[in-house]
C-alpha cells in the first residue's frame, strides 16, 4: 500500500507503514526522485527521547521543534482536515 499526497505541482508517494516508512518518492513532472533510509525505523522513539531529555533539563520547549513550529503544523493539518470535510470529534 502506498499513501499519495497530491498538490498542484506534483505528488509524494509514501510506502507503508506510513509512520515508519523507509521509502518515499516525489513526482514533479517530468522528474521523479526516490528517497530511502536504511537502518532501524523507530516510530516516535526519537521524539520521546527528546521530550525525556528536555524534561530532565527543566526545559519547556525544544530548539529542534519550537512551539511556534508545532502550532504551524497543527494549523496546516487542521486546514487540510477541514478542506477534506472531516468532522470534529470534540
């Protein structure tokens, strides 16, 4: 199974399992680029280690993914969800 993310300029194909994929390709006509990552697929292990380390240091925000960036991603996802007609679960 492959997930497709399509836009006006092309698409991205992501191999399953999507949350730990090791392969994806970009298709921007007429070019196709393949990307792969070797090694263990850790799902959220890296993010969890980052949170653990920051909590131990008494920090409340990551320099790797600041709160402003996290909120920007959430706004983008919310916009995509609404444009697809997804229903709120609240």
